[in-house]
């Protein structure tokens, strides 16, 4: 089949390359000419493991190409996916649909034979109706069906997620569109990946409900972590103890600095706004958003506390800028407000991240970008792990201690064991694993 992907970012490029790998002929379109030039020159604009090889293989096989020319590619297409960004709209937090609507207008003008237009972008309930209205208004004669097919891939594991998804959700009630999309996803049908056909509005809501639920799960364990610190319990063991219950499951129960990234923050906000507009407020989601927002400041306070309550004139090393490992994405990463709060408290900041520094540089003008974790630690009074990159999991603690002014490690991802770090001569703070001295007064109080 001939597929067109409008938008060649994290979702469009991965989906396009994977569809090409399924055997389809795929054209990835982007209006960013520099991005398209890079892709045509064989370079990948984002960091995603194994994506370079997948793209190169499918380009060489003649199945994958890149262009800025939306018109020509749409005219030849059987299926057009919309994979453009839907960021939070400035001011009110609703999803900004201007890129989706703009793409719909451009697509409409160039539709030729029967075409299925599919929104893969995360879009609020009813967006499919609006895309269809725009297309019919722009090109009343077009033979077109608008379907929804939200994407659930995770950055850092995107190819695996796309090729072995937990499920595929397709929102359409049209038999022709269903047949076309069954063909598009044929290899996954053969793999017996669960495929859910549903109504378009339901499909759109499934994506937001899934993201809001996961954000809520993370936020729940983060609040439990705060309680653990007060009562002398260990959140790692609480998470394991509840996660072994099949009804709960072990994933997304890692306490940390709060969720971030290109999806959860904007999607929880957009869902909250949609629900308020429809008179059905989602109070759990509202609480999740508020708790998560406050958490970044709380994490900065944890660092200040570990550094004896005063950061003025001190250097803090920050390891990790991306919102999670194995991506270069820094959109809404907790690292940025944490760095900002530490600077506000008077600290000089030295940062290191294996992939995120290029994107972060314009956003962090008064920060020193280091060449390695050890370079970042040079002269620091505290070292803070914000992102759990593998490269930070087995740091040479003696080597760090030798270059630091004070041996203080604040581990916001709980990737170290308290006793090993303390044995290495560090003062150690983590998340939800309370200092032992807190346990005693509680026991006394219980007697
Ligand atoms: P992105 O910003 O990386 O990519 C979007 C691309 O679309 C950009 O390259 C932009 O230049 C291009 N674009 C915008 N308007 C265009 C137009 N009219 N014609 C051609 N190109 C156009 O965004 P992303 O992270 O890939 O996210 C895309 C959508 O997928 C969003 O709705 C997001 O919520 C959703 N999503 C993202 C992820 C993720 O992990 N990033 C996962 C699931 C769903």
C-alpha cells in the first residue's frame, strides 16, 4: 500500500519507518525543510535506538522516502496519516490543534482517489469530526474516510513498541476504511497483536485515558514515597508488594521526580480541560496534574536539604536532562525546573546528559555543560541524578568523591542502594526510602 505520514517527528518517523519495514511504500512528509534534508542525507534528527538502521535499510530497499511536498505525495496515497504535534495551547492548556487542522486543509486540497485519512496524533475527542468537516468543506467531491488510530509507542523503545504493541486501536465505523487499515497492519494481525476496532470518538478518548491513568499511577507512587519518608518505610518494597498483585501490575510504580516528557504533561492537561468543558470534571486527573507540578519544587528542596540547607556559592552537579533515558527529548522534562530552582537557591550548576545537551543548551544559558559525569562532579558539593541513564547506574563512587568538594549524592531515581553509597563515604538521599532515624520515633509513638 502507499502510505503518507504527515509530520516526521518522533511518532511520524518511527511509524513511517516501521510501516515501510512491513513492506508498504511510505513517504514521510515534513514542512521543516532542514529536517527533510537531514533525513535525505541519511542522518536522523532525533535520538531513538536502532532507528538509524531501520531507516537506512528501508530507504535502501526503496520503500521509504522523505519530502516537503505534501501535495504530490497525498495525490498518490491510499492512506494518509496525520502525525503532527499537538502541544498544549499557550494560556489555557487545551491541545493546540492548529497543526492538525492545517494538515487536514492541505490534505483535502490534494485528495485524488479513495483515501483514508487517519489521525495518529493524540487529539481530543471530536477532532476526527472536525478534520472530516474541514476536508469536506475544502474538497466536497473527495472520496475520503477519516479514522482515528492513536499511537502508544514510548520514546526509547519506540520500534519495539510499534512492532510488538500491547494493542492497536482503530476508530472507524466505515467498512472500507476498516479493510484498508487491516491491510496496513496485516503483519501485526498475523502476529495476533490485539486490535480493537471502535468508534472514532472512543478511540480518541482511549489514548487520553491511557496516558492519564499511567500519569496517575506514577503520581500515586510518588505520594506514597513521600509518606514512606515520614513513616520509615521503603517505597521500593511497597511498589514491589503492590505490583505483584496482578490487578495492579509492577509497571509505572517507580517513585521519582515526577512525570515529564512530550506526552503526559500536555495530555493530562488537555483531558482535564475537555472534561471540564463537558461538565464531567476528572478530579483524579486534576489532582495528578497539581501534585506532579508541585513535585519538581519538592525535589529541589530535597537537594537543598541534603546540602545542609544552603546552596549559595556551592556547585551542584546534575546528571540527566532528558525526561527519561534513551531519548534526546527534553520537552517538559523535570530536570529543567529542578535546575532552575537550584539556581534560584544560589547554586552554580554543572550538567551532563548522554543525549539531551544539544536541545537543552538554549534553555539553560547559565549552566556549565560537562563532558562526562565525572567532569560534571568536579568541585561539586552535591551530585543529583535526575534521569536514570544506564551510564549513571555504575558510577565509580571513589572517583566521584575524589573530585567533589563534599560527597553528597541525591538519587532522584533510586538507582543506588543506600548502604553501598554510604559505605563509599557519601551522604545519600533518595526518594521514599526514609533515613533510618525516622523509624524510631514512630515505633516509640506506637507503644
Ligand atoms: P514532533 O514535534 O516530534 O513532530 C511533529 C512534526 O510535524 C514536526 O517535525 C513538524 O515539523 C511536523 N509538522 C507540523 N505540521 C506539519 C504539516 N502541516 N505538514 C508537514 N509536517 C508538519 O511530535 P511527536 O512527538 O512526533 O508527536 C506527534 C503526535 O504524536 C502528538 O500528537 C503526540 O502527542 C503524539 N504522540 C507522541 C508520542 C511520543 O512519544 N513522542 C507517543 C505517542 C503519541
